[in-house]
């Protein structure tokens, strides 16, 4: 019984807090917040006495929200500013949506007054259509005007207007085509290419890999990278990967000889005391202990080594005035290393991790071209990092 009383007390306090919060929203002018709070409370047991305060608050909040929105629309309409069309349209949508949230709860009873709470519902269909048409015409005319500009930022605003128009009024006139035009005109096209300032041949496949921007995932809504110029595209920017220096070390084979020793178990032997006598257990039997022996191996290790370092510079060029915007150094190193070994003695003296070297044999060194190409993966990662952190238009 005590537990039930405690639970009822807790629920009463919880309900009182909810009512107080809803009342605070109402008096603070957050009518929709109060409506949402009251609706949530009335989803269960809406006709119980404990929920009556929510019904009163919902009735009052709805009336005040409706009156405020209709007054707002009236003021905006009298202003005759076409920029108000969106606010008028969205306010009508809000009026309609608010009714539809409350409708499933109706009817709601006010028990003390012996009446139903009043929620006068209006049909806003004509107003929504009319305001949407006015807004659509305004957006279309404004976006079309921006599309005649020579400024990419205007083209992007035009695209956003057309996109919004398409979302509220799909299929309106030729909006989809004009959206496509605005997207194209507002896009920054970047031509990416390489320059070789070294005295070595840069492998073509490395240049192709570096310029394969489809694998970079860098194109965004307003920036497109082309490694091959496309006809009828006017490029705004250039990104040049200048290969400045390539250093390739000589092919080296380093030899090393060393010895490994280890003590291993080799059967058992009879335990002797310091005088050479056999040591026996309590039953008179000779005690046996592990017998250990030392093993040794001479290892002849060969390490093949060759390295390649590529340094470059990434230049950002503004083609509109042929000015250098920025430059970023970039470098990469690739190391070829191969180890093999022979031995003389007992190879068991080596650690297990070393055993594979005895199975290896000498291999051919990679060509200089291959070394330069193998540095490409690291170059691609660093190039992508530069582009990600340094956009052309900030």
C-alpha cells in the first residue's frame, strides 16, 4: 500500500510539473510549444480529471496561436512586398498543420463547464494554393533574373531558389532545366594537370593515377575537377602538380655476419652430487633431470635496399586573372627493402621470427620508373589532403 501511495504521489508531482511547464510556454508566447506539450499529455486518458488542465491550456494556446498567425498574414498582405510571399505561404501551412495535430484528439471535454473545448477548424486549402502560386511566381521571376547575372554567387542563389520552388511546386514551368543551367553556371571548374621540372621521366601511369579524380571523391556541389579539358567548359581555376625533384639512391646490398646461440633440452640424465655420486629419491631410485646442450649457428644476412624521394609543389592558379593563389609543398618517399640469409650450423638457435629469411632468395631491384610510381600512393593521399583543406573559393 505504501508503494502504491508513493507511486501516485510521484505521478501527481510529474503531472503538476508538466502543467506548470505548459503554462509557462503559453504565457511566454510559445504557443506551439504549449500545444505540443498538451497534445503529448492528452494522448492517453484524455478524459480523466487529472488531464483537465491540459485541455484548458490546449484550447487557449490554439486560439492565441491562430489569432497571431492570421494577424501576421493580414499585416504581410497589406505590406504588398513580394518578399513576404514565402512567410504568408508557410504561415498558412502552419495553421493547417496545427489543426491536423489536434484533430485526432477531438472531442475534448471540459468537465466542470459541461462542454466540449472549442477548436474552430478552417479550410485553408484555397489560401495555401493561392499563396503557393504567388510565391512560385516570385521565386521563378527572381531566380530567372539572377540567372542573367555574371556572378557565380548569383547563379548559386538562383539554383537555391529554383530548388526550393521545385520542392514546393514540382513540375512548375521549366524549373528543372533552369536549375541545371544555374548549377552549371554556378560551378567552379578546375583544370588539374602535372608539370615535370625534373631531369627524369615521370611514369605516365603515375600521372594518370594522380589525375584520376574519380577515386578522390572531391567533387562537390559547386566544384568539379577535370584532368582532361572538356569542350565548351570555361575553367575558373587551375591546379598544377609540379614535380620538382626526384632522388633515387643506388642499389645497395648490405652484408652482415653474426652468431646466435641457444641452450636446448636434449633428453634426460641421472642427477649426480658434487662428488659424482648418483642422487636417489626416498624409494632408492636414481633421480632423473633434464639434460641441456648448447647449439650455435653462423648467420650471413644480406639486405637489398633502394629508396626514392619525390618532391613536388601544388600551385593553385586563378585563370580569371592568371594569378597564383597559393602553393603547397608535397613530398613522398618509397623504400624498397628485401632481406635474405644463409647459415652454417644449427638454425634452431635462431628465433622463430627470423626463420623466413632463410627461405628468401635475392630478387631483382625495381627499376627507377617503378620506384617513382610506387611513391604515387603516398602522393595521392597527401594531394587529397591538400585539396580537402584548401578549397579554391573560401
